[in-house]
């Protein structure tokens, strides 16, 4: 996410300086635009089109049949379930973490900030493996969990855990800089006016971070539904049980069932498009709040 | 019935923000907490509001122990330096907030809140602005909304943190006069923090001057201006010139110029004298006095202001109220006679 947003920022910066200040030669401007747009088309547009055409190569009926396949339905349900658990939890965690970091000083604050960033710097496969190491049959807690009759690895629980780990920075990262820049004067004002803690949060803090929060949740959701690496390690690939959509795509593809693979993939691509348009909408609606988070 | 502060202490790490503060604010009084930045005045205000917990000492307000109460229970109106208006609410919603968040049993009905907001809007001269957002207001208007919002909860104590700090000079002066009038009408016990001595002396019934977490002096503007308790107060209230001198058993010596001060009999050693600009007389160089050279002369204003350079390189400012005793020409040699001054021996 960081790289993508950084890219948007740099592009906007580039345009504004060239139009406001010195004039670049026309040829250079056209050349750069062609390179940028061409690059995007080649590496992002083309694959997207391929996914859709491949999915529909044998007609709409075949496409619908591929999606209505019980295993595909189960994968879709599983993906939605995992996201429905992981995203709200990470939303709560993100708000709580950002609140502590932005509004309080405590020992270990910088450690907490570093830990929040950890999933961004660790390969998702590694985080999946860590869960296997902790909860697996040969893992630290494996035998104990086994004796209790609880299985974690190769179940939905493991998928949720792995997804939470991989996606927990999104909300917190969006909120921390914003809440830091807003300070706590408004909250203090609310307290002196007689508001209690909950009223202060609900009526003052939440409205002030609403845009950035929605934005973070959106990114978190996109990643939760699309996550492959960590989920792949802990899933066990049990058909119709622990295969999420990305995993289902891989299985179908490896079985040379291209139409079905691309059909499921097209749903994920659709999710990406919806996410993108919602993101643009939010960026436009809450441009002030989001601009504040970019300053840092 | 008043606010009594006793031996209040507050530390931030190794820094003593409040170092045994004792102060009394009388009922209905408008008190200024004046001091340089870092003197602890804002911390004191925040402790009074309950936004900071003191480490020690006590505060009683009308006989009640204030420290035992939390921010909400104290119900003190607090006006923040940067207004802290709720940016997502309209002016009317901002002002009504304190009533809106009351528990159901004590919350006034909608109509009453609306009426109260209208009253407050007209009190702060912002009629018809209720539907605007804070970002659509000027600095002075925002400050008045912040004040109306604090007054909405009918506080018994009003606390203002640098209320004019973020405003330009003209608006500041207008708002100051207006606040003075408002206070006279309402008679609400108020404490305001400022680092601007002119503001404090103009506005307050009494001024408390703070330095390094302690109250240096508290008194009416006249008292603190006319008889500053110590060198810091003299220095901080401004308009005072610092003159190096030596005391020799009741004789104050400025270089060759000597003044007898019987009250300093028995005191000897190096000292610093403070003399206000209007208390320094300029006389011809041939007369007794501290030798000085005339620098810039500022003729705009009610009385000429003269910059003078002493032999040791120090600058002195004099305000010439009567006909000058010597021609005020740039570079001319003159002598200075401090008519009234306070001497503080070096410790």
C-alpha cells in the first residue's frame, strides 16, 4: 500500500510543479505521459482484460457454471467470512492502537509503532509459517491444543488469524498521523463541557477520523480478501472447506481448468475495481482528512 | 467565597511546572496569570480545570475540594488558546454541545437549548452565524464562539488560556475591551493566562506574576506596576531600565553619580537598579548625573522617547514628559538622573 500511495503522491507533485513553475518541452511531456500510461496499460490494464476475456472465452453460461460450482461458492463464502471477522477486529484494534499512540505517552510506544508496521516488512508466507510453528501439530501449543480437542491449523480459525496478522497495520497506519496532527484539544474541550469518555469518542473523535477510518477499512478489506501467502500456508487446501478465493484460483489453474480459474479471479478483480472506485470516492469526499495523513 | 490555591506542585519528569503555588482568586474577580513561557501559568490553569492532576497541594472553590472532582464534575468553562472548536459541527452545535451531552434527567429540552444558543450568539455578537462552520469564521469570531460554548454550561469559574494569543493586534484590542465589559456585566470569577504584560494590566482586576513555577507577586495592576516585589517583576513588567550600580552603606553609586538612600544603610556591594523610562531625567552634561550619549529620538506618540547609550555600552530609554533639560540631538553628550528607582542588591 505504501508504495502505491507514494506513487500517487509523487505523480500529483510532478504535475503541479511542471504546470506552476518552469515549462517542460512539449515533447518531453508527451513522451513521459505515453511512457506512464503505456506502462500502466501493459502491466495493469492488460492482465485485467485478460482475466475477463479468459473467463468468458467459452461464453457466459460456462462462466456462471464455474461460479456456481459448490467449491467456488464455498470459497466465496469462506473469503467473505474471514473478511467479516478480520476486518472489524482490525478496525477496533486500529482505532485503539492509533488512540494510544496519538493521544498518550507511555513506555514502549515506539516499540508498539514498530510492531504495527511488522506485517508490512515480513513476507506473508513467513507469518503463515509462524502460525504453523505455534499452533501446528508439532508446534509449541499444538500438543496442548490437541489434548483440549481444539484444532487451529487447517481450519477457518487459522485463516482468520493469518488474515488478521497480515492486515492489521492498514487502519492504524491511516489513523496515527491524522490523530497526531489533530492533537487532543477538541477532546479536552468536550470533557470540560461535561461530556463523558464515550460521548467524547463518539461525538468528537470518531467524526474527525471518519474519512481516514473508512479508507483504512477499505484497504484492509481489499487485502483481507485478496491475501494469498499467509493463508496458503495455514489453509491445508481442503477443497470446499479451507480454500479461500485466491487459493481456489490457484488450484483450478494448476488443474488447467482455466475458465473456472479466471471466472473466480474475475470476481477478485471486480472487488479490486469496486475498492478502487470507493477509494476515489472517499478520497474526494474526505480529501482534507486524508491529506493530513499524507503530510507525514 | 473564593478560589483558594495552596502549595500546589506539578512536575513533568524532572521539570517543576508548579513549585508550591499559593494564590487566592476572589469571588467575581478577573485575575490574570502573567509570566514568560514555561513559567507554569498554563499548567496552573489546566490543573484548575482538571485537565492535569497536581502532584501535591490543594485547591478549594467555595469551600469544596476541587482536586477530588474530575473535569466534568468541576464544570469550569475553559477557553482554549487555539479555540478547539469542534470542526465538524456548526457554530450552534458547538455552543449547544455542553447542554446536549448532559444526562437525560438534567438535559434541557431541544427548544430550550435552541433558545439558549440564540441568547449566547447574541451575547457574543454573532447573531445569524449559528449555521456556519468554524472554518468559515475569522479568528476573532472563533474565539467568541469558544467563549459562548464555555458559557453555555453556566460555569461558576471561567478559565481562559491566552485568549487573544492567536489574534492580530487590532482585533485583540477590540476583543479585550469587549471581554472586560462582558466580565463587568456577568461578574463571573475568571482566570486568564497571558504573556503580554500590557494585556494583563489593562484587563485584570488583579495580576499574578509567575516565574519558574512560582507566584512572584499578586496584586492590582497598580500595585504590581508601581511597587514590584522583586527584580523579576520589575524586569518582566517592562518599561524599566536596568542600571548597574554599587551600594556603599546607604550610598548608591552609578559610576560617578551618587544618590543617598538612607533605607539601604548597612547594605554594601554590587546591585542592579531599575528605573522606569518616564522616571529618567535628561540634563546637560555639565550637571551631575550618569554620563550618556543621545541615540535615536522617537518623536511620534504623546511624549518623545529617547534612546541613550551609557559609557559601559548599555542602552537606556527615557520618556521626556516635560520640556527637555538638554537639547535632544543625536550624538550629544548629556547626563541622566534617575528620579525614582528601586535597587536590588545582587545575591
